[in-house]
């Protein structure tokens, strides 16, 4: 069975709305079914699926998912937002900038874009609308800024890349910090320009921020202290050598529970079972996609797809700048139609040999790849962040997309900088 036939069947399965995990399983089995001499028989595919999820680093993913859900239900995002609004609220675009920084911090807790939209958006979008900001702008801002959740460590896509490439999870996490901050700064610059042009209702803003100031710095900061400490503890455990990323993920779960139940008292012990069920519903589909993606990527390797594509691309694009632009465009298109996990697991074995042949550092490529796919969170037709944001506000997805376009352009500017200035990704690694 030809490679082209396999990909055509895969695309057809997606077009007729077969779940992506089942679609991947179907195309993984087909080559062996049509050619009994092909190495990847049905039993090989099943063993590959089970082997793909038998991984210690992978245990970090459900733990970070659970920690993110606990902190979302425990109102951690509100504590974070109050601290940033206290300092920035009375400045031009101060409240939108506080939203972006809250997304940065919550992303450093949950490692997930959609989780950040749900946690931050459910609280900040009504607040921004109450202060007179356009609801479509507010929704788009949260949807786009929440894409930082997969770039700022801990990042679930970086864990997936580490599985597919063998790179260090800790190095990938460290490499995502500066690019995430860069994108956050660009989004705040856009928010400032937008608010200068459109204007703000300073009377409403000053009244609301004044209520925060009446509580006093010590009260506001004290309430938000343990929330601010969350990413410090998670990342500190990893980079101090106290814990591996997987162990740090478990620590983050217990920290979130202790803070939410005993410090903030926003959760009760009886809520734990509900949170566990919600995290299971979130992670189970990811697990099936992961297993099927691993099997499919191994089948593609046996069909020598990575070598064939690598030879073709390197033969037709000899200029490294053009090559990187072509790969970026390809990843942007993939991000529009495919979820992050299968995209990373399938494409990393194909694209990594190509970029390393041009002298690109694998960690640098990981950041470039994840930023591309993060843009896919806010671009139709898949755009998971758009669906979550729309469900929160009932603003149509296409209306959110229109308002998000200038912010996506800022994302693209950051992507070009990240692609062609390796130091942005590698500076903290000393490479």
C-alpha cells in the first residue's frame, strides 16, 4: 500500500468526522492488512500502541492536567489576576495586560492552552465586559494569550516532543521561557495600542481597581502569594534537581489540593472525586490519541516516509532560510487541522532529521514547532481555544477569529524571531 494512499485515507477519515485516535489506528493497520509481508501486522500495531504509553515521562501529562483542573476550580486564576490588576489596573491597557500575565502564570501551572482559557476566561471576560471593553476583544485576547500555556513550562507538548525525539524535558521546559515571555510582551504591546485607539472607560476601571487598592497591598498580595508561588515551586523542583518533571507534576497536584482546600478554602474534600473524574475525561482521549499516534509514526518509519520526505525536501530546498519558512508554513497548516499531540508525535520523526541536517539545534526546533502549533489553537477549523472561549461567552467562533487576527500577527512576528534568532530559545541553556 502506497504512502499517498495511507494519507488520503487518513484525511478522508477526518473529513467524515471519525475521531482522530480511531483514524490514526485505522491507517496504522491498513498497510499490514493489504500487504501480509509488511512488518507492521495488526499485533505489531497493538504492541506499538501499548509501548507508546508505557513511559515514565508521560505520567507528567495526567498530573499536570489534574493540577490545572484543581487550580481552575480552586479559583487560583482570580487570586493571580487580582495581584496583577492591583499593580497595572490604572495604567493604559493595564487590565488587558493583567489578563495576559495571568495567562502566562496559569500556563506555568497547568501546561495546557484550553485549561488556561477555561480558568482565566471564565473569570476575566465578564470582568472586562463589565469595565466597558468590547466582549469580542476580551474573548479573543484570552483565547490567544492562553496559547502561551503550551509554550511556558511546564508544557504538555514539550513532554510529547521529548517522547518523540529523546530530548531532555528539562531542557525543553527551560527553552520555552524566553519565547513565552516574548510573545506575552508582544500581546501586551498590541493591547496598549488597541486601548489607545479605542479608548477605555477610566471611571469604571478606576472604581474597580480602587476597590482592590482599598483592600491594601498586603491583603491582595497575601491572598495571591500561594498562587504566585505555584510555578516557582514546580519549576524550582525541576531545575534544582530535587525532582524530575514527572515528580514535579505530582508535587503540583498535592500543592494545588493543599492550597485550594486548606489555605483558600475554595474546594472541599468531597470535591476531589469530581475533579478526578473531570481530569480522567480530559486525559483519556489524549491517551488514545497518543497510543495511536505512536503506532502510526512507527508504521511510517517502517515505510521509510521520514527518509523519503527528508531527501525530497533537502533536494528541493537548499537555502536554509527558505527551508525553515516552508517548514513553518507547513506546521501552521497542520496546526489548523490537527491536534497538538498527534502532530508532534507524527511529524517530529519526519522533520527533525531535516532541520538537524541544516545545523539547527533540536531544542530550538522544538520551540519553533510548539509555537507554530500554539497558533493552531486560535485558528479555524480546529482551534480548540476558540471553541472553549466561544462556549464561555457565546460569541461566534468566526467573530472571535476576526478580533484575534492582529494578535495572531504578533504571534507570527514572534515566530519569525524565534525561528531565525536561535538565542531566544537557547540563551538559558547556554548554547
